[in-house]
């Protein structure tokens, strides 16, 4: 009787200890202080199959830029934003400005791209829809003022399954030969 009680109590504890093991990789994108290498895109994996990715921004004529981030949330998962700000910072430093939200929308991966529902603000959380294996959440941001030669963009961190996780700091610089801002490493 006593053995059955101990086994029924300890088995859930042992199984709980075997949960998601996650170690964030390259939380800070830049690999070198110069950050001189152009990078086409960057993807950051989070626990439970959740990820965020981005490509080079669109450089605006006045020296600002438009950024696009794509979050993939697998069916049955959710991620809660710990803040609603997308901060533009000095490299590993102070906030310069906040990117303004242009659009934020979702669609299932099996739905046509033209069927989207834009929302007017950064939502409290990202939830996967039931109609597809993954739900795409896409955010477009804009900074109108002139950006420095090099800067970081820090999306909000997440809470996933009651645990807080850092978000990658995406690193950008102006590439004179391309006359554009780009991701750099």
C-alpha cells in the first residue's frame, strides 16, 4: 500500500521534470562588434514550436524604416506578451525610440494570404487558430525618424506555459553599398 502511494505521488513529479528543456540560442543577434555582414533573415526559436522571424527592413527615403516580424504559433499553443513595445535601442544600450505599429494580423497557414483580420494594437497574447497546423501572426512596424548607422530592435518578450522567455535582440546597420538598412551579424 505504501509503495503504491509513493509511486503514484512520485511519478507525476518525475514526468513534470521531463518537460520542455529550452535554452535560447543567440539571444543577441550580432556576432561581432562591427556587425559588418549582411544577413537576409533571422529566425529565433522559442519553446513549444513557437518562433519569430524577420527579414531586412524597407528603408524609407527620410532615413527611417519599416520592419516586418512573423510569429508562428502551432495549434494548441499561446504566447503572452510581457510588454507591447518594440524598442529601437543603441547596440546593447538605451532606448532611442519605439517603433509604431502599422498593422498586426493573423491567418492560418492553410488560409489564403488575402484573408486576414488586422487588429489596431499589439494584442495581449498570440493564440493559434484551430483551422491550421500553425497560425501566422504578422506585425509591420515603422520608424519615421532617421535611424543611426547601427541599432538594435527588441521585440517584447513572451510568457509561454507560465515561464518567461527572453526575445532575440535583432541587430541592424546601414549598408552604404546597398543604400539600405539590413540585418547584420
